[in-house]
């Protein structure tokens, strides 16, 4: 298969919102006396943390509140070895999202404190993008960004500049911040033309294109072909598929279908952070290897993340490779 030639620069840039999630401890309703667990959240930041765990140099662009909560977020990112030099501060309070835990479903939103996104006040003009792009090869954003109408216009300019500098723009349409963002087709449509790599399932593509493709292999290929026809800059689409406790990755690269070996996940502990681990796995390997290798690594990271709790990858490169090698032995 012909390999897509991506820019041979090491650094990855992620752009996205961060917030605090308050979760009821145990399975209490918020109307009951209870204890709350607080955690730092943000899809793109989770991808950055996953990449950092793999040893990748990554910088996250966001804005935090100029108070104790903001400092907590900043300390968290520094602890995860994420470059925070482009993190700005604002007087707008950090969003707090209150959720209830469910036994067999993702946390259910009860309420959030958001009134205006801090990213809408990010001073993009204060950033020397020429310097930022100098040693960067990849820029990542996701569907969690798409509710930010005011910020989306400025992001479009940044993505255009990145594209002109031959930086590979990676978009994940499968990621949203639960309780914070919904899929906004209009905003995604304005940003997706600058992407060369897209992470999406058929449902995501159908929402974007207003189509009704099925979910089998032929339908996935047809959906990706249609996406490429409308947005020719998109040359690669990657997806992860879970069937109970088994999963595999599939992709559409330079008009050809690729697929990974199926992996037996085993005992599923949690599914939070799995999509972020998949995205990070792709970005990590695509820097130096062809797409099939990247997809193989990404689906192994995806599978492994199901066996632990947490919002981002904690596994080492060798641990992920071991999962992939084991899956091949049992094919």
C-alpha cells in the first residue's frame, strides 16, 4: 500500500476546552446525601495526556480560570508532562459539570455551570503561530470543540495556517465532552476541510454528510469515499469497532480499506478514555510508520484501556505492543 507522507516533525499540538467534573460517589442520586469526586476533564487534554504517557512531546492550547480551580487544572497537566506554555488564564469561571453514575451506562448529566466558554476569550493573537508550527508535525482537535461558535472561526484560521505549513490536521468526530457538547454539523462543516486525517465511525459521517450509510465494511468504505469526494483533503479515515468483549480497527487510506486483527479485550473494567487512547495511539505511530501499523497499535491501546479505570492511556509502548502480539498469536 502506498504510504501517505506526513510531515517529519515530532511535536503534537492539541486544542480544546478543559473543565471539572463532579461525580456522585457510588451510585447515589444528587438528591441524596452523598460525597462528590472531582476530576479534571477535556477530550483533547486526555489525548495529550495519553500521548505524554507514551513519551510524546505534546503542547495543549486551552484557557483556564484565574483561581484555585484553574491552578488545579494547570498542576494536573504539568503532572502529566503536558507542555502548558500556551495555557492562558481568564476571569471566566471554569465549568463544573455535575453527573450521576450509572451501573451500565456512561455518567448521566445532571447540570453544569457553563455560561460562556473560556476558549471564546482565548487571545489567539498573542500566540506566535510561526514559532509554534516550527517543530510541530500534527495538530489535533475533536468534535468536543464544536459548540464554540465564536472560537470556531478563529480555529479555522489556525487550521488553514497549519495546512499551509504542511502540518497534518487530525480531527476526531467521535469525541465529545459528556454533558458539555453536542455534535454541531454547521461548525464541523466549516472546519473539516482543513483535515487530512479523520477519526470517525459511520454514524459520525452520516451526521456530518446527512447520509444514511450502514455499518458493514462496504458501507464504511462507501461513507469514507463520499467524505473524500466532498472534502478531498481527507485521505485517511480510522474507526474502532467493539463487539461485546472483542474489538478491531478499520480504516480507509488512499481509497483502500484496511483492518486490524480482532482483539479479545477480556474483562471490561471501564470504557472511559478508550477513544482518547485510540487517537493517541494513531498519532504516536503515524509520525514514523505507515497507516496499517498505526491502526494496529491504536486498537491495541484502545483494547488495553478498557481493562483499567481512567480518562487517558497509562500503558507503556511495550505493554501495548504485547497486547497486539498476543492477539496475533490467537488469530
